[in-house]
């Protein structure tokens, strides 16, 4: 089986992202839920929708911040649920 990676990511509003994976699967993932459950200054700034929208796709994953403040396992994003 080939490695699954993120091809496209779009802001879906309400701190969620719409993701398109390399196998053409799409998912909407609520990132805000994770941030609210795990308060931390490094994460909290992404509760601001303007800062949240500044994500990038790097190495087949979606990341926030120049030092990858937020990054999640692709397998969890593919499943549509970010585990604690």
C-alpha cells in the first residue's frame, strides 16, 4: 500500500479544514476541538480564525506555524478524528 498524504487543504470555517488525500479521499476535520481540549499558549493563538487560516502543506501534512506549532498524524486526519 502506498503512503497516504495530504494533497490539498482548505479552510472550512469554524476552525475546521477540508482535506483531500492522495487516494482522493476527502475529510472535514475539526481542529478547533483539539485546541479547546488542550489549552496551551502555543496552540491557543490558532483559535483566532485569521491565524488558523495560515496553515501550509509540508511533506504531505498540514502544519501551522513556521516551527510546526501544530501538526497531526496523517492517519488520524485521514480517519477524521484527532486523538488525545
